[in-house]
C-alpha cells in the first residue's frame, strides 16, 4: 500500500472542473495517463462534486479516476446522496415513489447534472453506483473529514449498526422513514445541524425559499443567542439573532471539542479569505460555483491548523 507524507483536503467542487484542474496543479499534482497524481501526497475530497456547475461530468471524471488510482479519497456529500435518493424507488409501504421525490425544487437542483449526462445515461448509472460506495466519513490518525457535521454519538451508533463507514441497501430502505436513525444520520452528517427558528418564525433564503430552521454551529464557543449559533450564508433576521437561547436547547446542540483532532468539512458556502474556524476545524466550501474560491488545506502532522496552509483558486465569472 502506498504511504503518503501528507494530505490535501479539497472543498465542494460542484462541477467546477477547470478550477479543480488548476487547484490540483497548484498543489503539485500532475496528470499521468489521464489521472492526477502526487509523488508524496493524497487528495481527500469533502463531497459535493455534482450539481450546479458547468462541467459536472468532467469534474466527476477527474475525481473518480483519482480515487480509483489511489491518489484520492472522497466522502459523500449531500448532493451525492440526493442523487442516489432521487433515483432510488422508495419501499412500497412508505407512501412515496422515490426516496427523494421529484418535486419542482428537487428537479431544479439536479437539473444541471441530468442535462450534462443526457447523452451518457450508462455513465451516469455507473457514477450513481459509485456514490453508494462512498464513505460517510473518514478518520485518519491525525484528522477527520465529513461533509457537514461530525456527530460522534451518531457515528458511534452507525459503526455498531453497519460494518463499515458506508451505506448499504438496508440503510437506504430505512431512510424512507423520516423518524429513523438512518435518516437522522445521513441528514446530520451531510447537511449539518438544523435548529428551528424560535416561536414559529420564518425567513427567506437568498435562493427564495422560506426557511423555518437554520444551520447551527457545532463547535467552539458557548452560544448565548441564536445569532451566536447560526452558520449559514443567509444571516438571521436581527430580531431573531438577538434572542437568547432557551436553557434546554443547549442540550440539542452537537459539539466538536477543542481536544479533538482537526476536522475538515465543506457544505457551508463561506466567503472571504480562507482561514480556520477554530484551531482544529476548517470549512473548505468557499462557494466556488458562485464565483468564490475552490479551496484546499494541506495537512501534515499539525494538531493546530495553520492559516498559511490553505491553497485556493479564485473562480471568476465568465
């Protein structure tokens, strides 16, 4: 087995294949027989290679070829799982047709991917089969990778119920039940921790959707208000952000302790100059598909993340 002196964790690609090529080259990877490789290092993708972007098929080709050759690994993002669920029929007694129903919103979210694979249906089926084999999380001796949220209790239970860090058909069947452990697990690890807005309040996202919940932090400081908890592109309305958190709600907050090994996530659409969120936590999703940055962090043996070890490509609008 090839040993690696270090790892380059790469954030949400979302079909930005040209930017991915530039980032890999900047990190020292070179294409050998059509596969990007590094003589000492391995790439780790934090999920969400599909949807939204202009070159989804090309991005998948790059990533899968690297994974097949051992020059990369990848965890499942919510968009990979959504693609699986969109194409998987639900159990007959579930009251639905597909695990992810073909609603107007769901159709829109996957439309770019399906359009780009319209002439390659067999190839798309092969990628769907590959998505099912992706791990939900990766643990290395000195760091971890998950798409959205490291919930140790859920991960421990997943390990007890399933023989690896990957899903299987039984897992998919159980996901049809929105109250199941499997649904809670896939939702938490690939989408993060959502908390309800107080007193039935609602807000409208930048994409025009009404939301009655918000993405919450799962690390660091002790939050006192809803604004302290929020971690998403759309800020909470001022009146909600100032409201104090009810004492009982602290028990519902997932936490990642300061003593844990460094954790890398994607998913959250950050902006600005890449930097650690905490000494042991970095989000690598800097909205590449929205003309932000495609970002990587190069980890070696450090336990405290270094702001100078981020690498990125600015994604310019055409």
